C-alpha cells in the first residue's frame, strides 16, 4: 500500500543495533524435503532483503520476506532478510550490505529512495532493486504496481453493493501515490453507480489506527455503509470502527476478510511476495534487467478477493455473487484493454 519500503541492513556488527537478520541458505536437501522433484543447483549468489520495520506489523513486508525465501529455496541461492528497527539506519544498512558483498540488494518503499539513490550511485557495479517505487539509476530495478486497477475493481464492487449510495475511504496520506487508491476507487465507483456519493479523508500517517478509526466513524455518521481502508497500519482502526458500528469495510495488500468476515467483506490485494520471488528468480536465472517493471491485473500483481483470488472466507451477503460476477467481467475488460484505467500519478 505504501509507495515504498525502507532498507535497513547492516553487517554483523551493525545488525545488533539496527535490526534483526534472518538467513536462509537453500540446499538441495531442503528443496527435496519441500517436495521438489529435482533438487536445485546450489548458487554462489547472495541476495539480501532490507525491510523498514519489524516483520509482523505490516503484511506488506512479511509478504516480501516470504517471496524472497521461497525463491531462495527453489533456486538454491542464499538469501537474508534484515528487519529494521530504526528508519534512520537505511543508508547505513545499504552500505553494510554493499560491504558484505551481496550480489543483489533489495529494498522497498519511498522511505528508501534518497538513501538508495546515494548508495547505488556510489556503487555503479552493484545490483539493486526497490519494490513499490522508482529510483531512476542504471543499476536499479524498480518494481511498481498498477494499484489503480485493483482500486477500480474495489470501487466498482462498492458501487454495486452499497444500499445507501454513500461510500467512503480512509486513506493514509494525501500524496500523489495514494491517488492510485482514491482516484482509482472513485472511477470504479462512478462506472457502476454514478449517483453514489464518495467521501475520502486522510489520516496524515501510515501508522495511526486511532486517527483512522476517528475518520471512519465520521464517515459512518455521514451515512456511509461501506468504508474502504487504505491507510496501512491505520486500517486496524477502520476495522475496529466497522465492528463497533456494523458497517462494511475492506483491507489492503493481503486477504483481511479472514479476520472479521462479517465486516471486512473485500480486500484489495498486492502481490509483493510474487514480485519479490520474481526478482530473485530473474537474478539467479540471468534474466534480470534494470529499469522499471510494473505489475497489474494482467500479471496478477494486484487483485481483489473473490474476483481475482479465492479465499477461505464465505462471501458476504452485502456483496453477493451477482456483484462478484459483474466485477469479474470488469476485470476481464481491463485485462483485455476494453476498459482503460488511467494511472492518476502520471
């Protein structure tokens, strides 16, 4: 959901102060135990993932960790994840990863942009990748998402499902990237219900559930029966408000419907695990290229529960199968090019 991730990796001496590290060295035995039909050749490459915070707070980063580890096991490459505890350590940890001679250094989000620009420019022979934002340097792969496509589907579903013709969104920060969520949602809403009123408020942070809850309660008081969460950790406050007041909501990045299927009836998905896996795969297989690559509905990089991905959760009557069927048709039209969802950031 965020535009960027932060890299905070240090060598052994620095790790004690900056974060914790997890190293996975894929071996043929491990792959065989996992059910592989053929053990992967052991690679001498080392790849490191730098996250901006402890894994477990934001699923966005947990998925990246899972994707890197999965690729490490499948392709026989040594991978390490360092969980940052201090955002100010981004540059320090990038430099530590360079000093530790990692072949590919992966980081994420806009918090890492300035540090990566500096470190990558000073190390032109070293390979870097950043997920969820763009750093325009010749030795950096920038992996971005077409979140506006999934937001469009979410808005379309909300427009079909609302009974009051009033829907809302609690968004993180009023910055260009977040327009992929707010504008995409609004355009999808208009496409299925041009008479619906759209309310959007900004938390001013990615990590403030209390403020997000307050805004959700305000939107509910204005008559909204569906309020989308788009405020990262703040979504926890939106979910709490939905449970207290009985309105319907949606989550981001992973399937949040499993936590409270009565109120969290949809989730906008972002495959950070899939793109992290693909980044490692490309590097190991020699197909890695620099520059910007993006993932949308066509590449299965973004999506929506019940529409593009199955879920263990029962479909809410508020949404209903008829809505799902109609939104699936919209998804197909976007993939085919029949429906154009413009990127509001460009």
